C-alpha cells in the first residue's frame, strides 16, 4: 500500500497526484514547526477524499481527542514506545 505524509494543503495535493491510498497528516499535537492543532487538522482533512491518519504527539493523555477529528486512524512512535511490555 502506498502512503504519504503531509503537513499542509500543498503537500496533500502532491500526495494525491502520487496516488497514495492514505495520508499521514501531522503534526496534530506535537508543538513543532508543523504543529496543526485540532481545528487546522480537521480543515485540512476536508480537502482530500483520501483516508487521513493523525500523526504527531499522540499520547495516552490526548488519545481521546482524536475522536474529534476526521481521522481514519492514528500513528505515533512515542505512543507505542511508552506502552509497558508484558505483564
């Protein structure tokens, strides 16, 4: 499956031309140069018919907020990295 990452509308359109199936849209929570926040994330999600995956700064503290997005799912290294392994 071909997937791509985008941070703004221009990059979303590039990914659509590349015929990706899903687009990782970042950064939803992580406050960095690509920080979108909830409102901008949802606004950008409206500009594509592709499935959008939330990415960036996702933690157990903010995971429920993803339900307020138009996200198909989420991905996050730190979310899964910080999970305790085993019993």
